[in-house]
C-alpha cells in the first residue's frame, strides 16, 4: 500500500496534512469525508456523480491534474464561488502523481 500526503484546508481555514492511499481507487471527496474534514451531509451529497458541486475545491498547488470532463465542467458552470482553480473533488482520483497536492474546500453554497 502506498500513501501520499495531501494538504487540505477546511472551510474554517484549518490546514490538515492527511495520508491518502493510492491503491483503493478513492477520490479527493472521499478522502475529505473519511477524515471528517467537512460536516456530515455537506460534501459529496450526490455520492460522487459530479451532480451537486458540494465537493468543489480550489487547487492551490501546481500539480498536473486530469483534464476536466464534460459533467464536471457543466456542474462548475452552475456552481457558486467558482474560481479559475476550481475542481470537483469527486473527479480527482488519488494516485502517486498527486503527492504533495494542496487544496482548499470551497465555501458551502
């Protein structure tokens, strides 16, 4: 099992450095939920289907991420508090190349 380090700034501005497994096909939204970094029912409401934007985050580091898919792009076009570095956490799958990733959770809409 290989873990990577990810820094997540929660909605209160608190920085958390967490270990994220690369061998479980988890996405960033699931990591946030597993560490309880957002209150229950406020993140991943749609279950990771890119249909609610509750897992929107701002990517702060210069990591090369997979290109945004159609569903993610469409959902972010309708979301609140969107910035140029916005992504949906449910669409970012954990792998070795994301070691050191830094994100901030977007405000609750």
